[in-house]
C-alpha cells in the first residue's frame, strides 16, 4: 500500500542527479528539505559559497531502549526544526534478517518513536522496507518485534519488495546501471526518514543512513539478495541511490550497534547514542568518527561528498561532542585500514 494511487511526481523524468541548484536558481518542491539549519538548499549553495552554514548533526545520549525514547526523538526533531505537516513521509528502518540476541535490525521502539513523532507533527506517514534476504517481510518484522511495538503495524507498513514500481533513469550514474525500477511509495514521498542501525559492514566498512537505501530497491524486480547492486558496484550504487532521493532526514540507532563481521554476523556494541541530521553524508561521517572509523577513507562517503561533509571541521555538531561518545567498533578483518587515529 502506497501513500495514494496517484502517479509518482517524477515517474517520467530523470531523478535528481545530486547537484543542487545554484543559489540564485529557483528550488522546486523535491528540493525542499524539511529542516532549517541543515537544509538541502543551503547545502547546495555551499558548493558555491564556502561561508554557507555547515550541515547540522546532533548527537544525543541514549543508553537503553525505554519509553524515554519518545521524548528524545521529539526533541531531536525540534532541534532540527523538522517541518512535515501535511507531507508524505516514509520511515525507512533497517530490517534485514533476524537472529535472537544479535542486534541486526533497527530497534522497533526507535522506529515507533520516529513514527509517533512524525504523526504528532502532522505528517502522513508510512513505514516501509524491502529486506534483501528474507522473502516474507511481515514474518521477519514479526520476529524482530515490530508487531508488538508498533500499533496496527501491518496497516502502517508497505513491503517495498512487492510495491508497484516505476522505471527511473539515473543521470550521471556512478555505478554501471543506467536505470532502476523503484517502488512508487518511495517515489511519492516528500521526505524519507532513514532510521538505520549503527553497524560495521564486511564489504564497505560501515553501514549507516546511506547504505540503508539498498532496502528501497525492490526484491520483486531484482530478486534476493538484490545482486544487481553488487554486480554494478556496491559503493557506487550507494551513491546513486543517495542522489536519487535528495529529500531525506537520517536518525541512526546507535544505542546498541553491531561491530565486527557486520551487517548480520557481528557482535553487539553498546554505543549509547542517537545521531541525526538532514545531510546524510555528514550524519554518516559523524557516526564513523564515533565508531573510530575515518570517514575520509570510506569510499562511498568521499564519492558522495559535494561540500567536504566528511571533514570534521565542515560539520556543525550539537549535543554531545564526538570525543565524549567515541567508542571504537571492532572492524571487519579486511578493513583495519579504516581505523581513525586518536
């Protein structure tokens, strides 16, 4: 079930190519970001104006999955001045696989706190995901606890693997792909709120907000585990998907993350934070620093960065200081070279 039966607004045109309009150019609805300090319009102008405001990223301590998260998430949205009243918002968790006792997925309490806060702000909200491993998405969601935590979860949820699709041409792709069939629920959204789990990844080093968009690609078209994204270049596909959906807000569940052989077979890592912001590159780069990973060595981040958001000095961090919450994650065996020096 999508937001509405209407056609996606850009089903017949190429998706956004990642290059924002110049500061004097009119910015259309798809270029509007629901947030002030870290808006995409300002981020786009920073390409031409080095004195433009820095991307805003918040770091909030959160040490447990308790009811306090509802107030915490509402405060985070208020800090970022998220304006979503009347807008169609897709909440995209990281729902991959289930193994009892292993923190693979975004915790359902975090997802419900985001969902609840967006509804309170007047948004029209869908929770949506397209897992790359399990074919029965609702069975996976039930095992992961979503039915227990999110009221009427099945009514609020769209399985992106089975959603109606539209063919989207990639303009100036980084990957080998010229186009992708994408779910209409994602294409119709005014804003996508990415709610990933903070994890290491055995192919790209770290999986955070940007990598979470692999779950937008429909398994009903590309199969399981969506090998086309691997064949076309995992790093490059991360960037292409990031550019296809410029209107995003990222809120990373770093309360309990995963270290080692992530994103499925690693071990729990208590990081005790929620990291959020409207600039996905800046958020992911900040998460990397918290994890003890050098973001300027994470290839998809440097490839996607258009205003040097991977540099610590180019991001405005509010809340906790990175140094105060840094907790080095064990890295996959072949990614020791990503370690950030203290």
